[in-house]
């Protein structure tokens, strides 16, 4: 996800240099939220989940409480990322800076983070 987020960043940086690249769904205003959400939540969130699951098992010398809950957080987070990658370029947002995802996706985010906690 980090590579995808950075690639979108390169595309929007190129749009600043060559404004003629702003076409349809590839418009700067639609790709910028995708870039920030991909880098912060997709790349950063996956890194946080993976690192914490690894470190907790190693430092506490025990397995996770439930492998099923860990799998749910992984697949749930991937679903959130895919939903964001589809809805943000389509312009389906709440219109709030760094809180662009629509409320059904926000509920899923809350559910996944609650299970993670």
C-alpha cells in the first residue's frame, strides 16, 4: 500500500507541474485525499497492526488471544482501504479534511479498531 500511495503522490505532483493532466477521475482534488489516506491509513495502519501483533507475541512470550480476531482486523482493514480507494476518486466523501470517508466506512473503521483494541 505504501507504493500505491506514493505513486498517487507522484501523479498529483506531476499534475502541479503539468496542469493538463487533470482529467476526470484523475483530477488533483480527487487524488489528493486518496494519496493522504493511502499513505497514512493504508501504509501506516498496516504497519501498526503488523508490528504490534509481532512485538506483543515476542515480548510477552505468548500467542495472541484469538487468531480469528487478528485475521478479522487484517481483512477488515484491507476492505476499508479498498472501499476508500474506490469512493475517494469517485468524489463520495464527507468533505472534511483528513476525515473524508463516508459514515458507513467510518463505522467499519470503528469496528475494526475496537476488535484490535
